[in-house]
């Protein structure tokens, strides 16, 4: 693949100042704070950090479950979108729709984080944006004038972090960092990682077997990590390969419950298996759902797989 152009594959152009121009126009949708017939949720955009311009889209189901005429409080799900740290937005249909479905069918309050993108903002910026959002939700819960959907309907003792691809990576690292922060009264009950993005210097068999994968061939994975990792680091940095960092591994036991979903035809499948083995070795309660048939982001194009993954996530969120 020596002549393969990963920039062209990703529809991005590298600028002289190190930024990139994103050339793909992904269909997006506005938030709908008022009930619209046929749409099972309402949503609103909120500013998390004015200085960094980080914001989030909150989803709330239209039909709120009740018990003895009292509205039952719903788990709060922090969701991080995929895109290799460099692409996409929570306003894209490919993120908005799954978040709406999680909110309506679980049911739950979903806080989808619009984190900053690499290479303009390299890791750990995305983890910091995640922590900022968690602390913002904490502030809303404690403030009598805080965001009403969270205060009135959210159960802050049942919080979950999750995401697809790079979003799964963010959920994992954010959970590790949150363990060192005072987030009370919030309580993180678990994390769910849908086809999480990890890597490393050594080429693993699944990476070589699917080096010419149509969606994320090996040169594309290499480029995404090159754009996202801190400068002067390599692919065994803990952000990419936490399995190689002994100090970081020692913190993994703080995670509690963890759901991991992956597919055999994903080039990162062996990475995910190694990640699960690390969790098990550190006594983390892991629910690993591996399927021998499927590829990375299969749930974006296959509605049946999308529903199956949603059902697994619903079972995990208690």
C-alpha cells in the first residue's frame, strides 16, 4: 500500500500550520428541545466550557417512566462519538440518532460530548473535555438553578461513560481520570466501549490480516494516531496502548464494571482482546461481547447489528 493516500481516504487536507481541512460534509441535525411527532426524544445544546468552546447535546425521552405517579429518575449516560479523534460531531446524524435511541429505549438521559478535535487539539485534550463535562454535570446537580433535565430527571448515582471507536478510548481514559477527581455526588457505575480504538508499535495479526480494510486500512490507523497523539510520543504511549504502561495499568482496577464490544473483522480486534485481558488481570468486572462476523462500525450500516448492540448496552445499564 505504498501508494495509498490516507489523507484522501479520510477526505482531509493537511495545512502548512499543522491543522487539517475536513472536506467531507456529514449530514447533521439541529437539537429539538420541543416534542416533535414521530421523534421519541427531545434534545438541547448546552455550553460546558466557554473558554474552550466545548459543548454537549443532552437527550431526554419524551415518555418518562413513573412509579406511583412519581417520575422515575433515569441513569445519566456520557457519550463520546467516534472519528479517530479528528472527525465528526455530536450533531452528525451518525451520532445524534444512536444517542436519541439510547435515551428513548434504555431509557436514560444522554449527554453527548462535543469534544475538541485533533490535530488542532491533541490528546489528552479530549480526555480533559470529558472530565470538564462530568464536572459540569456535577455543578448542575448541586445548583438549585442548574440544568433542569439533569436535576429533575437524572439519577446522578447511576452514571455511565461510553462511546464508539475513539469515543470508547475517551470513555476509558476519562473513567481513569475521574477516579482521581472529586465528582461526588456523581457515581460512575460502569463504562461501555463499542469497538474501542487502541493501538501499539508492534503490528498484531488482526492489523496485518485486515491491512487493506475498506474503512480503516492500516495507513489510515497510522495517520489517525499520528494526528492525535502528543508530539514526540510513539504508539506505545498509554493513550494509545494502555496495556504497555505499568503505572497506568495499576489504576485500571478503579473502573468497576466494563462492557466491551468488538468484531473479528475489525483490524483492532486483537488490540481489544489484549485490552480485555488486561482488565481481567486487574480484577475488573468485564462483559466482553465478541462476534466472529462483523467489521468496524458495522452498526452504522447494519440496522440489525445496531439494534443488537443497543440491546447489549441496555442490559448493561442498570
